[in-house]
């Protein structure tokens, strides 16, 4: 850690590389040098609070401190962006609601499989998995018999998972939510606070997970649909390929993968078939 000519603390490039490599070792998230600014100020502020002189001392603290687990959770909070909302990227949600989900319900019914299993990988503070639970509940209300329905919601950041479990959100998180859904699916707690109703909360199971922890992922069931939107952008090519291979293994035949609207599998994986919907696209395991 040094001071630049304006007396502002900065990370030396060598310190950044050491820290970047340790973060990559921990979770597969990879920062190029030009992205140093995304984490620099938060890391330096934390180092100052811990009275650590340089990145090497901070890495040692992350590895060997008795507060190691809590500190790593803080680190994940520093390096991940958790900007999200209910019904985010509406064309994708519409494709899921109007075309993919009815098809999967129909196909599962034909073979006597009354279940829907979805994985929200990189679920952040819960807006995505709760959105999916609301759509699923609406889609199944006219179906005969009891259905098993579950949305597995995983994230590496314990702080956002704790918020997700509570299911309480501000009006800003609900800015894309129709008023009818707001009245039907939420309990109003105040002028700017709304809580997801229990019937939608109980469908979602939250779990802390590193997407490169394949030992844990191998114990997962198979899924009808996987949502992994705006998560793989943090990974390098090798890590992306490994995660996508695992997604392919865990998807049932005919299952779908949703990525962020600006993400693509071009040059990364040829295992999936690209399917175009109105204003959205998804990848199918044939």
C-alpha cells in the first residue's frame, strides 16, 4: 500500500495481483488489472480498520486469523455487486412464464413427474428466486394433484443470503413489479418495506455456495431450469467452462439455462442449443 502524489492510498499492482490471485483461489472470481478500481477502496478501508500495512498482511489475515470465515464473508461482500430487483429483465421472465414453464409442466405431467425444480445460482438478496416462486405458484394453481416445487437459491455472499431469508424489500427492489403482484404476494410493513408472503418463501431454499465447489454441487438433484444471470462475468474462461459443464450435467434433458441478457456461450460451450424467444434467449439441453 502506497500514497500517490495526491496523498491518496492506493494498492500497488504487485499487491493487487497477490490479492487477485488469492481471491481466484478462494472462489474463481477473477479481476483484470483494469478492474482494480472496483475493489481497491473497500479493501484499503478494511485493511486500515484492521491496522494492516499491506495486501500481504491482509492475505495472511484471511488465511490464518481466528476470524477467517467472517473476514472471507466480508471480502465476498466487497468484491461482488448485488444490484438486482424483482422481475428483472422482464422479457426473460416472460419467456420463462409463458413458454418454458408451461411446456415443462406439461412434459413432466405426461410422465407422472409432478415436480418442478429450479436453481437460482448467484441469487444475491433473493429477488430472483422469489420472483420465480411467484411465477411457479401462479402456473400450478390450476394443475391437478400435489406438486413438489422448489427453487434452490445459492450465493457465495452470506450477508445477502441473510437478507434473502428475511424476505423484506424496499420499494426500489420492487420497481419492476406490477401492483397486482405487489398486493397479492407481499405484506406491507411500512411506506417503503414489503415482505414476501410465506407461501412463496417456503418454496425457496437458500444455501451458501461457491460455484467452483463441485464436491457440494455433485450432491445436488437434477433441475428443470437453471438461472445464472450476471454471475459468470466474474469468472475467467477456464472457470466458466467448468461451471457450465456442471450446469449441463445437472440439467434434465429438455431443461433450460438462463444467463444474463448480455451474456453468451459463444466460444465457451457448444453443449447447449440456443433458443430464441420474444425479446429473450435461453440455452437448452436437448
